């Protein structure tokens, strides 16, 4: 019994031995530690949110890039086979490099224009005169002449080549 009383009284004496100033100081230290932990927690949350935003942006832009690339790659493949078909069928485009309308027609084919049979009338005057080319560009498909810029759809219908 004495031991219990001794322990109990010694516990009371420990509380009593801590001054009120010391208790306030310990309370302040505890509050300060809690604020630090809270700031670390907020900082950690901010860091995680930032990382999530960056990962999200990478995924979104990566997805958009993939869609654009795969779409443009399929479109380029289609234009490649369309241009090659026109050449295989003997289609010829007569034009001049300085002509804005010939340039517009060239632009429709992009890099695949080089696959087409292209006759520059300034360099082949006799041939263009013989073919009675008065307007550039002029397409020759199956022996018939089609002056002016032609849409890809019109060229497809005239030639039987699929876009």
C-alpha cells in the first residue's frame, strides 16, 4: 500500500514540480510542432497535386499528339497511294511554279506532289502549246483536259483513284 501511495504522491509531486511557466513553454513547443507537421502535410499535398497535374498534362498532350500523329500519318499514307494511283493511271498536271493556282494545287498534295507527273510549261513550251494549255494548272486524265485547280474529290472521280 505504501508503494502505491508513494508512486501516486511522487506523480503529484512531478506535476507540482513543473512550474506554470514551464507548462506554458511545453504547450507552445507542442503547438509549434503541430503547426510544422501541418505545414509539412500541406506542402506534401501541394507537391502531390502538382505532380498529378503534370502527369495529367503529359497524358492529355501525349494523347492529343498521338491522335494528331496517327491521323496525319494515315492521311499521309492515303495521299501517298492516291498520288501514286494518279501517276500509274497516266494523269499529268501542267503548270508553272510561279502560278499561284498551280502552287495551290501543289499544296493540296503536300510532299506527295513529287509523285505526280508534273510538266512545267515555262520549261516545256512546245508540249504545252501542242496540248493547248492556256490555263495553269491543267490536268490531263485519260486524254481529257481539266483546266484550273481541281479538288481531290474531283480528281478521284475523274481518275477512279481512291483518296
